[in-house]
C-alpha cells in the first residue's frame, strides 16, 4: 500500500510540475488578450461536446453488455459511467472504470463486470490507435506512428490470446485459470455479435471524435491559424502521449504534447498552451464537476440499501 501511495504522489508531482512548467513559459498578458478576444460561441460548443462524452460512453459500454446477454437500464449504466468519469480524473490508468464492474454484481457477477470493462477499454484503445495512425499520415510525426503501432499491435495481441490461446491448460492455480477463461469468454461472445461490435466501435469513435472536435472548437475560439483537419490529427497523438503512466490521467504529458505539436504547425506558444490546458479543463475537470451530482445520488442510494430498516430488525 505504501508503494502505491508513493507512486500516486509521484504522479501528482509530475503532473503539477509539467503544468507549472508549461504555464511559466507563456506571456500572461498575451494569454489574457487571447481570452478577451476569444469567440465564446465556440467555447459553448466545446462545452456541449463535453456533455456528449458520457452519453456516447454509456452506449459503448452497453454495446459490450449486449453481447453478454446483460440488460442494464440506460439510466443505471449512465450513473456508473458518470461515477467512473469523476474517479478517472484523479486515478491513473482509468482506474475509475472499475466502478462500472461493481454495478454488474447483480447482473452476472464481478468477473463479468471486470471483463466488460476490460474489453471496452481495449476496444477504445484500438480505436484510438487507429486514429493515431491516421493522425500520423496527416502530421508525419514519427513517434506517433510508433506509439499508435505499438498500441494497435498490443490490443490485437490481447485479442489473439483471449480467443485462441488454450487458457484452460495454463499451469496456473485452478481459480485463476477459471477466471481467465471467463474473461476470454466475454471477448468471444462480443465478437460473435456483429450488432454489439458495431455499437461498441461506433460509440467509441463518437467519444473520441467529440473530444477531438472539442480541441477544434478551442482552436477556433482563440483564433489560432490551424486547420481543423490538422487539429483532429494532432489530438490522438497527444492522447497517446497521455497514456504514459507517469501522471494523473495524462495531465502534463498530454498537455506538453499538445503544445509541442501545435507549435510545430506554427501556432504560438500562448495559444497552444491555452488549447492544451483548455482541453484538460473541459474533458476532465469540468466533466467531473458535471458528474458529481450523480456520484452524490448514488452514494445516498447505496447508503439507503446498506441500512437495515428498524422494522426488519424487530
């Protein structure tokens, strides 16, 4: 536990250090001027796109559950996604996604819940990797090709292991071996249901596209000379940089990648920094604030179900 706490503290320090470093390199007066001259309409569109993320994310998760024969009402699934979004803003490597697995205890068990979250995550990474390859073809950034290629190859490798490796024969403890077989079954059932595959992939693409368009709106809001096609191509490469498990939710590494790539396209440092930190503010901090009421509602609901009524105690 001490090691985890130290790593968590270190990731916070790295994120804070990178953000402070980025902010220290800009001209404050120029930043204020860019904000005053910004087109607020584009900022409102960016806000609307941010609100779409959990809606599409819920459809993505339900696409995985659909293949498992699990029916989870959209409202409950949305609450789980909203809670996960809040925790993902503070935990590394999307640790908040495990909240969704807990929701499935009464709908097939915890193993199914974990399997659905893991599969959804891998599909999401695969879509991101493909977008990264597209981004490389437009931007020509070499490390983007490497990162996207490794990501796509790694996800495909996981699918190969889950579908074709005889996991039941592995020299592992029987209980662990059984859990791995159950997880692999989640992958198998999903691939056998084209409707589920389509819903999951299209919803994942919608989530990433909404996020990329948020960046495009920020570019236009601050009047930066950068085509939307270039901004859309830069986005997946920056998100790939944020996957490095050294910061909290990619804060710092992703922002630094945004600034570096946008400056490569001729955007000024101040404008690039405002877009980078603006995306983090919209997609993580603002989204978390929007999701907080759902967290409070769910905590109250769990509290009510955990308390035994006095009439039952008699």
